[in-house]
């Protein structure tokens, strides 16, 4: 499942009312998530494996991991708003 970046950007700015810097950071994380999701359907297990990858393979620190959590929180809100399948 690929996230439509233009639509997601619109959602973040209009519906969520995020600050310009927050939108920029969130969009950079969504691009990475989109690459990772390519050809796969998102699931809880897949998200967990993504975070394991970020922690163990890429060895990201908590601050960096929190930026991905922030993006996923908005992705959940976006999915609910757009009535996407879970």
C-alpha cells in the first residue's frame, strides 16, 4: 500500500494543522515508509518489524525513532479520515 504523498501533505496541513517544520519532517518519514511498504499491505506486525529494523539494523536513537512514531500516528489519523482499509 503506497501513501499518496500529495493527499497526505494536504491532510497534514489542512486537517491536522501542523507547523511547516512538522509537515516537512513527517513527509520525509512518509517517503521512507513508502519505500519500505512497496508491494506490501501495512499491518501491525509489519510496522513492528519496521521499528525493529530501525532500532537494530539502522541503530537509530530514541529521538529519531520518535519522528517515525509521529509519522505513523498521523498516518493512522489519515487512514481513518480517508476511510482506508486496516
